[in-house]
C-alpha cells in the first residue's frame, strides 16, 4: 500500500546517521548518578518522574476531539485525496474511514504529498478542531504536567507562573488497512526534537480493533518495547525525543 500512515505534518529536518553520531550533545551521557533511574547512563534536564510513561484521563464526552475530527473530514472537497466513509455507513467513526491507495503512494503517480499537504492545511485552519485540541492541552495536559513538576520539586508549587510551549496544530496520523507497512523504531531527536520535549499520544479510535498501538521503550536504549494501551479518553505521555517507538502494521480492514 505504500506509506503506513497519512500524516498532517511531516518531519522537515532529518540528520544523517553519520551526522547524528557526530553530535556529542545528542548522545546519551554516562554517569548520571540518579538513583532509581531506569537507565542510569542517560542524562536529561527533565526529571525522571516526568520522563517515564504516564496515562492521563479526560472526559471525552465534554472534550470530544473525535467528533471534531469527523466533522472536519466530512468536507466533500477532501474526499478525492483524503477519502471518507462508504455509502451506507451510518456510523461515521474513524474506524470506518477509508483512504484512497494512491494517497499513501509516494512513488511515481502517487499523491501522498498532495494528500498530506491538504490534511495539514485543513487541520491548521479548522477552528472547531483547534479549539477542541486547545482545551485538551489547557484543561488536561498542562495542569497534569505542572502538578507533576511541582510534585517532584522541579517547580516550587502548582501556582508558580510557568511558560510551556506546545505544537499547534497537532500531528494527526491516519493508518488504514489492510497493509503490511510499519512505522519503524525511531526516536524523535534524529529529526531535531529536543531533550525538553514530551510526546503525548491520544488515540481517536478503538485500537483493539487493529492492534496498532504505539510501542515504546521505557527509557533510552532499553529496547524493552511494549504497547501504550490507552483508549479514547486517555493520553499516553512518554519521552519520545530519546525513547525509541514504533507502530506495527494495520493488517485489518479498519
């Protein structure tokens, strides 16, 4: 089928393996001396308590990002490149969304670049979707993050004025099946992402139907991959800049 996912944002910067190996500041450093760290050979400016895997819950009926996305993708002008729901499908859920094969083909004749550009433009300009996303960040993620930073002593308290930066719009990934294509193991630092970043993975469908959970290692270089089994209404947090992660193939028709 070509690429495993259709993304609303692509990595614009990628280091070559040779250059990445030469960047000493991007390498894990030896001798952190942090007792209880899952990988004591790795040094980070982020507290260990924040870098580990966490699950955050929220009220998906109150902040319904799935519905906002379905409404966004229901635009008839998007159908030729991005796909949609088959005739007769009354339940417009992301599990039933279909993408044209040519929109995942990056070879000659494929339309993946056009499809991803269209998706990026739509995600970046849809105010209903963005306002729903902002609520998740402002009302759910940042209060959780600030409370944990205070709890581990990184901040004096939860009311200390603090500035956070987050990616807006978010990166949406659509992974149709059946396909044998996978998202290979990688850490985001090879694309220029920084140590001070955290990844927040929020599923918008029932991943039990496809088995396409995000798999991640618990700490850099551990290789102890395991699925982040969160459902809609939950968010998985992990240190994706240095913890490798991947997504298996979607072998199903969902």
